[in-house]
C-alpha cells in the first residue's frame, strides 16, 4: 500500500509580514478591484491631480514616492513602505518620483465604483476652488 499522506509545510503560518491594516471609510456598492504596477523614471512628477472612486492601497517596491492627499501634508513613502487613500471626493495631488537619480516602482490595488475609471483627473478650476483644503509642507 502506498502512503498518500502529503508532507505539509508549516512555514506559511509565519511567512507573512503585516504592512498595513486599514478599515476604509466606505467601499462602493458593486465595486470591482484593480491592481496595477506603476513605474516612473527618475524625477518624473507622476500623475496630475486626480481622485479615485473608492479606496486605494499600495506598496512601494523601489525608490521614493512623493505622496500628497487633500487635507494631509506631503510625505515621502520609501521602498518597503505601504500607503492608502480613502478615495471618493479626496484629491490625490502627488504620486511622483521624489528622487532625480533612481526610478520609482509601486503597486496599487483600487476598489472602483461599478463602471468607474481607475482615476479621474481634477481640472484647474476645481483645484482653485479647493485650494484651502491643501496642506502646505
């Protein structure tokens, strides 16, 4: 008789490291999830001001990201660090490369409203109207 018992590893029980644990303020009904990898060359300013229809969760693989959300001071997120944003009406001002000598590579998982875009750009008029919500560094 052949032994059909598989040898099982217990490594999985200690193989993970918690990067962040967040309770987002909302998740759009009927949402869909999208995970992307974004790569910016050295010194690239990144996407223009925009918003996401739902929360977004990310992790920086390489480099340093200048990260700025409406209502928060700009900050630098370095390789090995996680970030998140609530989405909805909040403007995301910066996600660009903070360094002029190395590339930036990060991943983001977004929970998008049904049929919604990954990002919606914010026009200059709205930026001017909401200038008082931007925290100066």
